C-alpha cells in the first residue's frame, strides 16, 4: 500500500481538527526543516528515527529495454533509519 502526501495531510487535518490548508503548511514545514538540517548533520527524533544524508557515487546504469549504458551522476539523498521502538510496533 502506498501512502501519498495528501493522505498524510488529510490524517493530520482529521486528528488535529485543523483545516487541510493549515495541515499542508505543517507538513511542508516539517519536510523543509528535515531536509535543510540533515544536509549538515543528523536529525534525530526520539522514538521515531534519524534522518541523515548519504552520498551516492557516480555509477553506470543500463536501460533494460534498449540495453544502452549511461552514467548516473553522483548525488546526495536523505535516508531515514527508524528506531527500535518503531520496528517493534511494526512487527
């Protein structure tokens, strides 16, 4: 099952009794805060997990349809490592 940003915003709106516009602002603010801070250091949210930036090296990719090779450039990505408490709740 996939969950979208709109699903998260609707859940925030329902559980906090605020408008969907306000819930969207809260969600966007959370995402922008996490992405800006995690560029320079680890963002740890207790009992949830840690967000941090990983550098993906340049590598060779392949189009499976045409078998053509191309270079995938180096890039940074944000990663979440969930806490043991969240893992226990899921399992």
